[in-house]
C-alpha cells in the first residue's frame, strides 16, 4: 500500500476523489488536510467529516484544517458550482420521516494545523509518502516554507491544477486551483519536489461522468455510497449542463487520485512550468515552455499530463466507487 496525504477543498469532485482514495486498496490514506478553495475552510472540514461518516470509516485518517485564505490574494469561493455547503446542498435530501439524509457528523478534526500534520507525516515516514493535492496549494506551500528540506523527501506529489494547451475554467486562461492561490503554486514549482505530476484541464476535461450513466449505476447498485454520489453531484451536474454543454460533470480531482494509483492512465511530458502571479488578466495562468530546452533555467520542474485514457479511468472509478 502507498501511504498518501490528500490535501483538498471539498467540493464535490474532491468528495468523489476521497471516495476513490478510501475505497482503493492500493492507497493508505494517512491524513486528509483541508484548504479553503471551492468553499470556506470550515465548510470544507465539515464536508470531509460528513464523507467519512457516510463511508462509516472506523480507522479514519487524520483530518486537519489548514489555510483559511491564500497567501496573498482574496479567497475565491464558488458556491455557484459546488452549492452553498460545498457538497451540492445536501440538506435538501430527506428521509421519509423528514429527517436529514446526511446529518452533520459528530467526528472531529485534529487540533494540529495542516502544514504541521503534513511535515510530521513526511518526516515520520522518511519521505515514503505521496501527496495528492486537489485544491489551492496554500497548505503545501506553507509546509514548504516551514521546512523545504523535509518536503523535498516526499516520494511524489500529484496535483490537480493548471491548464497548458487548453483554456482555463475560472478565467479564459487560468484553472481555478492555480488562480485561487498562484503564489502557493509558484512555491511548489520552485520546491524541487520530484516527481511533481500536474493533472491539468488538458486531461481532466476529457474525463466526464454523465448523469444517465450515474443514474443507471444507482439503479443497479442502490448502495448508500452511490446514492450519496447521485445526491452530491446533482447540483454540480446542473452547473455543467448550463455552462459546460453536457449533462454530467468533470472528474477533475478523482483523476488526480487515479493517476497516483494507475500512472499509466496518462501520458506525461517533463517540462519547465511557471505560473503568472501578478497579471491583471492572466493571473493564475500556467505556462509550460514547449520550446526545446535552451538553458539550465529551463530545466523541467514538473511532469504535465498531455494525454489520458478516459474510458479506462471511468471504468476503474466505477468499479471502486459506483458499487
Ligand atoms: O479547476 C478544477 C479544480 O478546482 C477542482 O479541484 C475543483 O474541486 C476546484 O478545486
Ligand atoms: Ca478541488
């Protein structure tokens, strides 16, 4: 089993990524650290605890709250995409007796801040750990700023973020996680953590969960988990139907987890990547230097994903989660 830390901003697709990670025997999830992103930090933490409750996880990973806001920029939350609670407004769903289908969990998060939990785990496991980050990278950057030497020990890091040969999603040129905290991404890009695999919109926009496919899975399985997936994605799929032109949703964050389990799902290119931190129109834009390497300054600092097998991933995701 591969020890991993999930650093997330749940968020609907983060929630699906947590389900995939916790239902995959290849991964040993040591901690879920939480960062403000899709929605406020306190709601993201509550959402992680709700998901653990729904899964009925006994030996649960540490849950730790991290950054309430980006390094420099104002927080950017997107309740219009993930619902005001960050999980598709789950309070709408009631049992026959009127009780909440998803009551608030009584579980509690750790009192230790995310950056310290991350550094402790990397140090205690002598770097034998992978970090999968699917939100703004504020927690990861805080850990690097605190102890970059320890952070360079990590086996690997997989981040969902960026857009290289494809438009952005939060602006014409920027992907949300990079846009929300570009300064944190810049710190990660300069950290010399290796390998640093970047799962950007170039590949996540090719991985779609269609509503009709999901509803068929719910009908055939009818488990609490598939019901939760249907309920929490309803609002998110409505957003995609109205704004992305298809009746379903992208599986951005689950693909990042998938890449850490099945690396051959994607084709990658080692390349030099930078991020715009100041541009009025281009802040959060991720730039890969596709020109032939010309100087030591252009040495690759990341492996960006340039191709993916969407059908295989959807099959693997369904086998693990939609059962
Ligand atoms: O751009 C998509 C990414 O931003 C996903 O991680 C989504 O959850 C949001 O955090
Ligand atoms: Ca996310």
